[in-house]
């Protein structure tokens, strides 16, 4: 018999946004799956690779919005906001805040020809273009909006390959990126001191563990470069000659829970050692493995990751990818146009997130992951079983007297995750959780 201990009157902080995503369930302009974001209380969606290859030639990317780099950055006629306007309005309607990546979509076939991944011809001019994109969405410029978008990320994975000719994200060396970041971050911070400016969406820190990663993550011999790039970046922007703001540092990992906990600790230690003690650490691309897509195990892996990272030195977690036709999307069935079981890991964590206050909790065995939260007259406990064995457990239920027990299980359709069993509670109530299952206890 396992135990999940909960101290309901001991708050340990807020429930952090661990159930954020990249992108949205785009099905053309259909509304079919958009409300799944609202149901799961998804707080942020990162805008990278939005719309597919080359940003669908319509969405988000700077070259899609400002199509002629020789045009006047101050002239609204130089900008094409149409599809990005549509996209951001859809997010607003679902209560999802954009996490805006300023830059370009990955060009995986750049060995044939690279199109948009070159460093800007003029960094300051590029910064001015970014300024007007921000003003359009936050200050109403060019018939724009007042969305209050907080996070503005400068580029994505400039460290993807050391050789610029094989780098699908950045046709420049590391110093060229440092120069871009220095110019753009300082310019934007001067114009918008209240916004969060950062980057650079690092490929990750696999080298500190010397591990191999799923080949689909496109990482192998490049690990050392990722780490060298990070250290050199921090040295550059912390130096007196090149001092630059870093409100958040974003990074990626396609590893599993234990490794990601070590990476999060490493990133926090490195940021602090260079004086960036207030810089947020954001893991904004992660996925426990597309091989499990559509399976119960994927749901358990995702829920376990969210629970574990809630207690890590990390500020935000963003799953890649919620784009329905992406090979990395484990949330939506692209054929049936409905949700996979893994979606309910986000739905259940969203319930914790809505409660708001994390309370102290612990589990009695490794491989069983849990987070507890309270808000108003309700409590919640999310449990994921990655032990490989069926487990029985008791949970401290405090003064709560009934529970709605939600369960993602192997039996039944995915939608069964929305249908709870209501039970009466006692301090000796025993719950059972099978291997790979996820259970959410909504306590009243």
C-alpha cells in the first residue's frame, strides 16, 4: 500500500503553468478543436513553426509579416498581419496567451536551399520591424489590438548546428547570433521596459549527462556545441561591453523526467552564476516520445513530467506540439479529428492550475508522481503511475468528504477521461491505479 501525503494547510507556492503548448489544433480555419484549449485551461501557446513549413507562408514569422525587408518599417502598408491576426484572435477567445517567437520557422531541408534562416542584413532594422509587430498586438498600431502579450522570444535554436551551412535555423555562427540578440534585446527593452524579452530556445543540454536521445529529436553529435554556445552566450550578454537583458531563458529537451530535472537544475545554476538570478527558466519544447502517440502510456508520461517539473527550478513548461498535423502532436488524432488520451493530462493539470495554490505533498515510492492543490472549497490531487506495476494508495484527504475520480485508463474511449466516478471519502479510502494510468481526484 502506497501513500500520498498532503498537508492541505501548507501552501508551497502557485501551481505553475506546466501545461502550456506550442501552437494550436489548426484544421484550416475550422473551429472544431479550439475549445479543447479552453477546457484544459491552457495558459500560454508558443508561436513557433506555426502553420507548418515556412510558417505556412502566412503566420507569425517575421518574413511572413514583413515581406519586403527593404520596405519602410514605419509604414503600416509594409506589413501583412492578416492570418496572424486571425490566429491570435482565436487564442484570445479561448483564454490562451501567445508566447511570441520573433524569427523564422525551421527549414529542415536547408541542405537543398536555405530561404529565410539567414541573419538579418541589418539588425537594427530588424529590431524596428519587431517593435512594430509588438505595437500592433499590444498598442493598437496599424488597426491592431491591445492583447498585452508579455513574452517575446528572439529567434529559435540558433545553436542547432555548429556549421552554418547545415544549420536549419541559423545561417551564421554563434557570435553573429550574439550580436543580433544584443542589438534587438536592448532596443526592444528600451521601447517596452514592461515586457519580457528573452531567448534563445536552446537545443538543450544533453552533453552534461552524455546521453543519447530519440533520433526524431534530430540531436546526436552536436551536444557539446549546445553547451558551449550557452556558456558563451551568458558570458557575452553579462559582460560590461555587451550587457543585454534576459528576462527569460528558453530551452528544449526531448529526454525523460529524470534527465529533465537535471537539465532544469543545470540551467538555473548557470543563470544564477552569471548574475541572471531573476531570469525565468522556460522549457518551451519537450515531448516524452512520439513513439507512444495515441497510447495510454503517453498520457502517463506527460502527466508525470508535469508533476515532476512543478517541483523543479523551472517557471514554465510548453509541450511541442499541439498542431494537429505535426508528427510531434500527441494530443489530437489527425484522422478522427478528436483528442487522444494524452489530452486529458493537460485537462487534469488545468484543473490544478485553476485551483491556484500548490500544497505540500509527497509520495511513498519512486515512479509514482503527484501534485496537490487547493482553491476555495475544493482540492485536487493529480497522480501518474510510471512504476510499471498496479498500485493501491491512500491519500490524505483532510476535511474533504467526497471526490470526483477522473481516470485516463486503457479501457474505453479517450472521452471516458471526462466522466468521473463520485465517491464518499474517509481517511482510509483506498484508490487503485494501474500501470500507465493517470488519476485526478477532485475533492469537495
